[in-house]
């Protein structure tokens, strides 16, 4: 029954897409987040991220990967399993290890939605052989590049990295509609003495476009006419730039077994007024807070808060009284040699009936035995070491 209702929602969205161009919440599946670490910390990770999931949070963090290759996998379900959310990525370094390449795939979809248009026969009978299913899915393919801006052999308290994402978007609603789009992200990270971290992630910096095309049957067009909707032909959506800013600090000196890290982030959108804590006509801001406690870089405890805003109290029939709501999250992580498993527990912050989601992600680092012995108990988010400089040979 839930998927039948979702099918009607899809049809309504198709009708809306026929005329929609620049509007808020375009391609919002790209802003859910990936990896249990970041989701457990409320999305406050643009400064701290330093593994395969950096392709999403801040591609500059990919430069911190020291393995020969790194693989990341994530699975999550939303709204009682109606929506499936999956992520897979792999990263590979250049020979000098100051530059990294990564490829990622995101999928957010609902499968087996009942297609009931031919289910009811003209005589009122039901023909089960005519009951089909279709999928409505959103995909993103990310191609990432990152490098450290520190010159080989240089020393200093500051280290800065840059990263770039080129992304291809694909959205599909059965055989009825599909869309293609593209975008560009740029990320920056800087670290001071391996303790103070600052990050900036600029999404869709050049403005991204998604072009829709439709392939409706005559029966499907008839439904649009009967329900008073315009039959969609072709349209496009504009995704405005979005900025994720973060600043974090390691409260205990690096090298100690027990570590405490905290990060304050700010998600700035430019597509119009949203229901956020800070908002104006064209720009809206959503603060985020994340904390991570770790022991010997093997056991992690995380927590975060995001999506803070003012909402009307449903019990107040005058619709005047407001209260502050937020989305909390917690999580744990375990690292055994080259394998890391992370878990996050988040809420969709619905006032009357909150829906909880479980997120599990896996990270595998492919490293040589020699490299493994050097990195077993080191911080994976530490700044990559500068390359040694070969002294000139005198004559």
C-alpha cells in the first residue's frame, strides 16, 4: 500500500517537473550524506574527512589516504525500508602519493512500485497478470581528484589540500521519464599542527543542470488530463551552488591513545528560503555539530546534531506557538587492521512519529605488510607527510 501511494506521488512530481526550473530542494538526494561516520556526526565532517568517503564530504580529504587503494561501501534504508540508499567508491593514489583519484556511485531508489494502470479491467475485474512493478531511482557518478599543496620537502605548521569532483547525474522513473545532469564540486582543507582543521566544500559551484525527457503512453497521458495536470514533454532543473563550511579541533595532543575531536559546520544554500535556523529570501543556513571520541584509533564513539529549525506545534490549533526541533544522531566504529566498520543511528525528526534509520558502512584499505605495520595505530585523518628531498650530488 505504501508503494502504491508512492507511485501516485511520483506521478504528481512528474507533473510538477514539467514546468519547474529553478526551485529549492532540487536533487536533494545528493545532500543526504554517505558513510556512517559523517552521518553519526550530523554531517559536520568537511574539515575532518580523510578517507574514501571524502569524495562526498570534501574531496580534498582524499589526499590523506595512505593505502595503495581504498574501498568504501554503505547501505541504508529510509521510511520503513521503502527507500534504499547505497554508495560504493574506490580510491587510488598516483605513484608519488601526493595525488589521489577516486570514483563513486550513489543510488537512492524505491523498487517494485506497483504499476496498476492495466490492473483493473473494463468489466471491473482484476487481472494479476497485468500488475507490474517499476523503480524510481536517482543516481550520481562522481569522479574525484585530490592533492596536497605542500611542496615536497617543505616543513611548516600549515598544510593545505584541494579536491575536485566531476559528477554525472541520472534520474529514472520506470519507462515514463529519465533525466541527465552534470555538476562540479571543489573542496579545500587546511590543517594547523595536526590539531586545528578548516574545511570548505563548494557544491555545484558552476550551477548544475538536469534535463528531463518523458516517454508516456496514451493511457498515461489520459491520466494526466483526467487529474487536471499538464502532460510533461521536456524540462530542466537548475541546482544552485551550496557551501559546506567546517572548523574542528583535536582537544588532545596527537599521539595519545585517547582522542577527542569536535567540529562545527554550517551548510549554506543559495536556492531560496528554506526552513532552517538562519534564513533569508535567497540564502539559508543550517548549523551542524559533530563529536568523535576514539581510543587507539580502533574504537570510535560519535554523536551529532543537524537540521535545527523552528516548527509549529501541532497541538496548537492557532498555529502560533513554535518550538525548536533538530535531528540527532549517534554512532560507533571499529577498526581492525585494514578493515573499518561504522554504524550510525539517525532520526528523521518528525514530531509526532519520528522515523529512525540505521546506516552501516564498510571501509577496506589495501596496503602492503610493511605499510600496515607503520599505520596500524596512526590517525587516518592525519596530514600526509611531505616527500623527502634528495640532496644534490656535489662534483
